[in-house]
C-alpha cells in the first residue's frame, strides 16, 4: 500500500514522501540528473527572457505598450531569482508523488449539463493550456520510445501500472506544469507568461529528448527493469499482387531497388515552390478502401499491443457507437464557431464530441472502429507536421484551423490517407510548407500569406462534404505561388547573369596576369614601373580580353603595346615615343583614368625612369592608385584565399557538390537549436569556386565557396534536398507510418498505404 495513501495532499518533497530507501535513492538520482541537465537552459532562459522584454519595450510603437513591457520587466527582475528554484521544487513534488493516489476529477456542476459552447474555463487559461499542450505534444512525438520505456520503469518504482505521458514524473507534461507553476508565482501578466513558455520551448527543451534517453539508461543501470527493451516484431514478407507492385518498388529499400528508381527518388530537388505529388498508384475507390483496410489492420495491432500494457480491471461496459454522419454534424457545428475552429488538438476535439454525445443521450458513447482509426491516423500525421513547421511563422495557426475540415474530409473519404493527390491533403501541404519554410522577414511574401489566409477561411466557411472546396482554395494559393515563382525566377536570372559576369571578369584578369608574366619573363623592371604595369595596365589588358577575346585584333594590339612598354621601361636611354604615349593614355581612359592622372601614368610607362627619379610625384601617384578600386578587385579577392586541406569526407562532399545541377535546394542549420533555412543553389563557378544562393523569393542571400559548403555538409550542417523530401505532408506521413509499423509489430514489408 503506498505510504502516502492516508494523506489528502500529495507530498511536496522526497523526504516527506515516506518511500522505501531504494526507491527514494533511485528517484533522487533521477531528479538530480534531470535538474543538472536542465540547469544551463533554465539559466539562459532567465537571461534571454529579460533581454526579450527589454527589446520589446524598446521597439514598442506607443507609450502604453512600452510602459506595460517595462512594468513586466520590473516585476520579473524583482522575482527572477525564484523562477528556477520554484521550477525545481515543482519537479521534485511530481517525483515525490509517484505513489500518491490519483485524484478523482471534480464533479460536473449541474448548470453545465446543457450543451453549448463548452466554455468551462477562462480564455486566458485556455490559451496557456493550449501553448503548454503543444510544447508537451511535440516533445512526446520526439521521444515516444523513451517515454514508453520510462513509463514502465516508473510504474515499477510506484508499484503501480505503467505511467502514461500525462502522469509520468519528469515527463514533458510534468515539465510544462512545473514551468507554469513557476511562472504564476512570478506575478507577471498573461501575455508575458505565454512569451516565457515559448522561450522555454526554444531555449530549454531542444535537448530534452536526449536527456530522456540518458535517464532511461540510468534507471536501467540502477536495476529498474534492466532487461526492458522494445524490439518490433518483424512480419514475414508477403506476396503482393501486380496492383501493389508499382508502389512497393518505388518505396523499397535502396539496396533492393533498381538503380534508375533509386536515382529518381533521390534526385536533387530543383523546383520552385512545392514539389509535384507523386502518383499513388491506386486507381479506384475499391483500391483505396483496400489500402485503408490494411491501415486499419496496423492500427488494430497497435491497439492490441497497447492493451497488453494497460492494467487489468473490470470489463468496460458496452457503449453506443456514434454514426459517422452524427460525428460529421457535430464537427460542422464546431467548424462554424470562429473561436473554436482549430482551437484544440484532435484529442480534445474527440473528447468534446464524446462529451456532447453523452450529454444528449445520457449514456456513454464511442466511435466506430473506422472513425476511431481516422482520428488517430490524422492525429499522428498532425503530430509529425507540427515537428517541421515553425510556431512563429504566420501560416502556423492556419494549419490548426484546417484540422476540422480535414478531419471531416478524412472521415467521409478514407482515400485522404492513401491518395497523395487528395485535394484536402494538397491544401494542407501548401499551408504547412509555408509555415515550415518561413525563416525570416526577407523571404516573407505578404501576398502569399494573404492568399493562404483567404483559402483557409474559404474552406472553413464553405466545406460541406465537397472536396472540390479544398481544390478551389488550393488553386487560389497556387496561382499566387506561381506568380511568386515567376518573379523569383526573373530575379534569380539577374543574379546569375551578374555572377557570370563576375566570373568572366575573374577569368579575364587571370589570363591577363598570365600574358603579362609571359611578356615580362625574368626581366627586372623598375619597381614603380612594374607596379604601374601590374595595376593600371593590367586593367587595360583585362578589359580588352573581356570585351573582344584573346584572338581578336584588339587583343593583339594591346599585347603589342605591352611589349613596347616593357622594352621602353628597360631602355637605359630615354626615348620619347609620342605615338605610344598617346595610345597608352587613350587605353587608360577606357578603364577610368582621365586627365592629368592618365598622362602621368602614360609617361611613366613609356619611358625609362629609375625609382629614385621624381620621388615626390611618384609617391603622390602611388597614393592615388592605392585609393582607386581596380577592375575586378572584389571578385578576385576570394580567389587568392587558399582553403585548408579537406578531409576525405569533405572531399567526397565537394566532388558531389560539383555534380549537382543548378537550382538544387540545400538546407542549412542556422543555430544550435537545429533551426534550418532553405536556400537555392542557383549557380556555381568551376573557375572561382563561388556558389550563388537565393531564397524562396529569388533574392540573393550571398555567395559562398563550394569548399565552405562541402565542409558544412560533412559536419551535417547542410544537406541536399532530394525529390522524395519535397512534400512536407508526405514526409510526415512516412514518419507516422514508420512509427506505426514499429509499434504495431510490422516488419520491413511496405504497402501502398504506407507511402501515400
């Protein structure tokens, strides 16, 4: 019997919990480990939150906002020292209550029995709960296996059945409750608490999944279920008919696939905007229903496995199954409420529907198996989508607003899960891609965002079972995206032409240097004359080669003048060649030397003068030349930099980069939190080794060397986007199916519904 069963309140510390000595020592070690792992992030959170408040106050556009932020900043500074201790005390309280009995839910007041908007709490509380649930759900998706194993181990420590994610000590929801408790004790405003939660997610939680893995290993080392593991059962390969052959070949393991199909699936992605959805290979409604039936079999296997870990108890009473039409009607009412549309997760929507049905009929209700599977599959899909989108992106709320119409479409038409070109799926992908690819204001197109908002509002207002509403909304967005793509292509073309021009200039300059060195050879010219030859006259020769080419008569004439200049510089007896001087002065005028400056340079180039003659005028001329920008000087500066020797991995990535086509998209990791930015490799020069990158709007984001990009790829901070990663919803679906196969005990054999 738990030691704290006789108390009405759970213990707030391990010392007061009355736990067995071994359990207490194990929990103390677990709490100490997690506290140590989170300590650095929590300290950074306090500092960055204070800086963010100061920045917001500094950038406020009216005195009211500024005074509000400053008041919050003063309140936070007064109690900032309490944040981390209160957070850790809340964690200890959750660990100490590991054997405390579960408190029953409070009874429902009679006045809430009538069905209405179901507004049981204040909006501020709902906002905080929504933000915290989103943080917890993302972490649960990232550390699904670790949380499952930890639930079993903490169940042993609690002498109780396995813990679920909601009650798991030191789990994501436990951490969210702890930060909420600590934030409320700071006595800061509601908006400031929301900001704190978002910064907590960004600063503290990125390494949390790894912390859970190490915590699970520590508990195993402490002897808590040391042999516990999770190994998915592998089913034997089953024969498939010819109808399934095409999709399976397209998604099989690369080692078993024909080479052309592997190359096609992993070819570099070069399209503007979103990729074209691949053909799903299923041609009729019967094929899609058969594929969905196989998905249901996977879901049934998953439920059977989960049921084995649930505590044995009384057999649940039979419940009335809701018809799909009844669910759709309830969802329609929810969809028509502006404040509710997309306001909660699919789990909350399902719970709300069942509560409404119970209130109407007075008895418990449940979903039909096929509807239950649709809810769970869509929830898994949304979970993986939310891992890729950026919460601060303008389109992020639109993804949630779409979930009720998408859920209604999935309940009505199960081909949503098996058909890649399903209209609802395509619109969801368009909105999610916008939220995932938003990285900074420079790539933000207000017209596209306005089109996205209009399309989502159109679907929410007009969807009544006709999927063409999704297609029409997506068509409107695609029209704007195509306009943006055309504009981006034009801008990209201008940048490419400019880069090619710089490359030609660098090549002409390098060739001019070679020709100049060939003419001078080993002869020793006066130092100042050689400097004029290498700078002023080299620009003349570079411009001639650039304009007319090396085989032109103009280039021959300039080279002949170069030989005469070198001979004149070495002639011990000064001899004025007025014709040569005039030609040199005219040529210098073409590269920006005019007037007296060109005359002086021409005189120095066409006659022999030692470095000691006219020292004052020579110094003045040298200063003028130093202040003048040379032709192609900026383009050639990077060429003279010699990079360090590449490692074998870096050399392999460098060789691979040189085989990629122009227009390949590459993702770069921008910070330690793993944020990525997508850039298009529009052009690269095999001569200068420069790579031109543009963003999604065709705006130039800078140039890097191929060597630098190869080194980033070797360290995993840059990766080429392949064609099979062009569709975000397809990637999310593949990830969800991978988790489902592992959890349901399926093996390596893949079927069409898993790749749709």
